């Protein structure tokens, strides 16, 4: 800095000398121009030596942000879903509800299978299973001793199984050994585990026209949504569920655009367990998607490392316990990234921390009935235990 200042000073002196001389107008103009150029040269040098390295360092730190921000330029949004209205009130009969959706009521409800690949979200699993319990024929759960990114993982469900004794008769549990292929794309291991889940479903006794819920553990359909779909005839063969997106807890309501969960009328030989888009129809407001809703900071660290997009942990300080706690309480982003959206308007609208929600009105009943145990999921309780 001081060097730069000194250089500028010196040029000024030189210029003063030149410019101070009496001369013809033309010469004066020429020398002024030369002074300007000289100054311009030095500025250019300063620019090259200071600004460019800073710029490169900035790109190194924020390169991902830049590509995310420019995403609307190189990627267009997927075809929008056909969103169908969803009606519900506890005092309206099932027949009326089916009719409101343009469907007819059945004489008896369909059987329903809920199948998940389990990683480590034991509390969210408890919310899910208690929410859905009245309407599910068989809960199918598969866990592996490997994460999708080929890290060894303890069999957390197996060691917490006694907590779910109440639904043991409705449980089909499977364990699959990881293949531990180093450097393989995590999506390959994920696909391998989903195929195993298909086999486990057949073991659980699924048949044609039974309903099958395909979703991650943290994508929780509301009980009344599943009740509606099992009671009504003529529902679409595959229907996605639109869920409210939450991050860290029900305090941070991100948006209403979660769409990956789906419900299928099972067809032997055709239905394959998947977690991508499989139809154009989506049922509005059908439940909750609570991402990174963990009790312990250690679980956040585990999930951040096990995440299929491992390239997101770019700096080791991202895994620092104090930083993670601070990020949770601010509603900021764990990976310090920009929102993944398709238009500039949405990216800019979602920049910065997620606004707090103080509403506990439309939440899973089991959560409110056990508020003390799960208080970290409620508004105003962002502090986590280290674990
Ligand atoms: C629901 O129906 C019951 C019995 O008919 C009635 O007492 C109650 O007030 C109704 N609740 C609402 C919210 O309309
Ligand atoms: C994972 O499970 C498989 C099958 O039970 C076993 O052979 C393998 O040793 C286990 N690997 C680890 C790292 O626990
Ligand atoms: C989500 O949808 C509900 C009900 O339609 C609405 O009240 C709420 O404001 C929406 N929230 C966000 C964050 O978009």
C-alpha cells in the first residue's frame, strides 16, 4: 500500500515539473496527455498487482456462488407440475372430500406401504411413523452400513429398534452391506440401495393397486393426505406430493416447493423405487419436508460429510461445532451457498437467512404431543446438544 502511495506521489512531482513549464498550448496539451497516460500506467500496474490476485482469491472463495448466481443463464427451469387443489377439514366426510377432488369413494381403503432408505434421522423417523401409523399396512425400512459416499456407518436403526416396539408387527426391516467402492459416484451406491428396497417391498407382501409411498425419511406426508389417497378411487397411478420445506427445524419455513415424494398405485414388474420426477401431477400442501432437522451437532457433521454432494464441504472450518450452531440459530446456509433457483428474482428474494416462523399451527401431532422431547424442532429453540 505505502509503495503504491509513494509511486503516485512521485508521478505527481514529475508531472508538476513538466506541467509547470511555460510552453505553447499544443505542447502543454501533449504533456498533460503524457502525464495522464503515465498515471494511467501506474494505475494499470496497481490494478494488475493488487486487484487481479484479489479477484482470483475471491473466485476461489466464492466461485460456487458465482456459478449458482448465474444459473438462470445456463439452465432453464424444469417443466412445471400440474398442481391439483387439495381439500381437507376434520369435520368433512371422506365421501365429500373424494368428491371435491373429482374422485369417488371406495368401499374399503387400499393397503398402504411406506418404504424408506434410512440413514441417521432417528427422531424424524419417529415423527413420520407416528404420523402415518393409523393408515400404514407395512413400514419397510432398509439401512446399510455404508453411506452413499462409501463411508462406514453404524446401524443406527438396529440399535434404536426397541423405541419402535409399538409397530413391530407392521415392520419389514432389511440391512444391506455397502460395497465401499472408493471414488465412485455416490448416486451409484444410492441406486444400488434403492434396488434392494424394491426386493424388500416384495418380501413385505406388496400387491397390485396397493399404495406405495416413495420418499426420504425427512419427507413426511400428512396423515390425512394418505387417508384421502387410500379411500378414493380413480386417483392418478403416480402422484407427487407437494410438501412444505423446512430447514433445521419447524422454525425456518423455506418455501412450499418440495416435490420429490410420491405415491404410487403399485404395479408388479413396473413400479420401481425412485426419488426423481415420475409424473406431472402434484397434490398441493400434503405434508412437511424437514431437512437437516437433527438433535446433535455431531449429526449435522455426519450428514454434511455423507451428503451425496460432498464437493460442498469446501473448507474444513465448515465442520466446526461453534460455526454450525451459529449458522442454525441464524437460519443461514451450512455450506455458505446461494439458493438453488432458476430465476434471478427467486435467487435474490431468497438470499440471506431464512425468516423465522412463529407458527406451530400445522405441524405433526406427535411433535406437539411430545414437545419436551423434541423441543429443538420447535420455533424459538435453535440450541443443539453437541452429541
Ligand atoms: C365439528 O363437528 C362437531 C360435531 O358435529 C362440532 O361440535 C364441532 O364444532 C365441529 N368443529 C368445527 C371446527 O367445525
Ligand atoms: C458391512 O456389512 C457387510 C454385510 O453384513 C459385512 O460383510 C461388512 O464387513 C460390513 N462392513 C463394515 C465396514 O461394517
Ligand atoms: C406455504 O403455503 C401456506 C399455505 O398455502 C402459506 O400460508 C404460506 O405462507 C406458504 N409459505 C411460504 C414460505 O411460501
